């Protein structure tokens, strides 16, 4: 059984400090930084063809659509984005998306694939007008078959939507909303160039419920400039009072050498490491105290939410959008920089609009890099995803699926976990690894033990910090 965390375990400050290191979020394994340019559009076409021929083709699809445009720059943002107030740019992008859909469907077979999960992310999908959103949804429905009861979600910038826009999204079939909040403190908002009031978000969430959206999610970030443990505790209480169905709590990764927008954030304005740890432990205690269940890593959900139910029943999955209730299925990523997973292959689109458009003008899939997983990758992916989603690895299931002996194959890793067992993060059973209630807060560190690439080179600065 998945360990229950209905009550806050005693947060060990020493452990928090020890594990305040960079590490992957494991929305995939191997992680995207391991993709290679030798993986081409032709490799991806072959993966799509294999699915069409019946290799996994019966399973439903998940589709992600990336809309990169934003009107305003948020200084903390590390997403692939294009800052512009020229809304006419959206038309060319929609043309390109439709071309990409056609190229994918040429290999998959038109209308043959049931879609159980559809997500619009960005950037800001609500940069698109109502007419453009209608066009995009119609284009998708013409080429893919949306399954009854499919999860259809969209990321929403509260500064760019009204009740009328929410109503239009609902009419298009969206049933889940994710609000980007980050922090409600005005000084913090000013420091990151993202001003929005608590009252405006409160009103939008009330309207969303009245319109019949099944689920609302709020994204928060701790570690931003001008934040303090006291100010962030206020934000936690404000968010909890809104009763979103789900909450995502991310640690800010300050990497100005990689993300130009972050150079506008002064280092001296950032909270200290001790304050950041205090914000995390305070937020965990705060949300659990308000009745939320801890899902894993940095996600919380109300007890009746499908994500919390899936965790209790051991049915959690994980993909590039994070935790999901959907079965482990192939993912088609559409749009600039999007990542697809088809069978034992990952493929990422070009990261700039010029490269993306150039490929599609030539009627080529805009794949820039990717990876064909090795047998070892597949074994380790199974173990890491079991840890991240179920908090438990049953040796027998891995051994039968991959024809290995766990204690031989992972002898060094199991020896390393002995220290984690002493720390109270895992329990090493004769035929299983069980993550403890405390271990859920450090599950990325537990998973990292099985990451062959990290163990080999220890190069972690490309990742956000675990805490």
C-alpha cells in the first residue's frame, strides 16, 4: 500500500538541508537533458508507424499542445516562451500546428487513436482569442478522437481571462483549469513582474465552479525574491481558503546563466536557504493542516480529488505534465519545444519558432532531438516511476517484466539505499522497496539512486533543487 500522509510527519531540518541539491523531477527517464540530436524525424516517424501497426496502438493517447506566446514577461519563468503583444502572430502558429497534426496522423492513421488526456500549456494558451481557441480545438477533434470522459485541461493566466472567456473554454470541452498564481504578496509580485490580486483569482475560481469545471489547480512558487516564511505562510492560507482541488508547489530555480529573464532578479533579493526550507516545511504543514493530501514531491490534492484517490489505490502515473490519473500511455507533443513519448522513444520538437516553421514548410516533422531507450533505460524507468508514483517497488513485477534479478542488477543501488533506510526515508523489505511517509518528501532523492546517468557523472546543476 502507498504510505498515507494525512498527518504531517516531523520534518527533519537536517535531512532537508542534506537533500537541498539539484535533481531531476522525473517527468521522464532518461531525463530530457539526455536527448541526442542523432535522434531524427525519421526515427520518430518509425516510432509512430510501429504504434500504428499495433505495437501499443490499442492504448489511448495523451496530447500536449504548447502555445508559447505571452503578453508580459514574468522574470522567474524558465518555460519556452515568446513575449509579444502582436496577437496576429497566432495565426501563423495555428497553421503550423495543423500541419504538424497532419504529419503525425499520416503515420498514426486518421481518427484511429482515442485521446484520454488533452492539455494546453505555455507560455499562455489564453493568449489565443476565442476564435483561435475554437479553431485549435476543432482542428484537434477533426484529427483525433476525444474519448468520453477525457481529461481536457488548460493553463490559465488569471490576468488574461474573464468569466466570458472561462465560459467559452467550458463550451469547447475543457473540464480542468490550472491557474498560475505563484504568490499573492504584492511586493513579491512586483519583484517578478506579475501583478494579480487575490480577489481577482477568487472571483475566477468561483466562476469556474459555477460553469461546471470539474477541477481547478493552483501553481505556487517558493524561493522567489522578496518572499519570507511569514509572507509565504499568508499566501498558503489564502490559497487554502480558495479550496482548489489540486495545488502544485514548486521551488524556484535561479539559473540566470541559462534563462535570460532571470537576470532581472537581483541575487540579494532572494530568500536565504534557511528561509526557503522554512517556507517549504511551513507550506507542507499548512496544506496538510487545511485538509489536503500530499500526493508526492510538490503536489497536494483534496481527499476526494481523483489524484488523491488514485494515490490511495496505487494508480498514479507520471508524464511530462506531472502526476496523472491516466493510464501509462503514449504522449504526442505538438508545438514548439514539445516532447513526445511513443513506445520506447522520446522526441523533442525544435525550440525556436524559426526552426519549427522551417521544418513544417518542408512537410517534415519538426523533431530536433530525442532518444531511443535501451533495455537498461527501460528497467530503470520502471523502477523510478514506481518510486515516484506508488512509493513502492515490487521486485517480482520488475523481474517478470524485464527478466532480471533485482538484487543482482541493482546491488550497488540497494547498498546505497541502506543509508536512506537509516534516515527513515525507505524500508528495504526482502522483495520490495517501500518509501516511508517521510520519504515522500524526498522521493526525488530516492529515485536519483537508480539514475545511471546521474550516478555516472554527478552533473546536476542543470536541474532545479530538490527542496
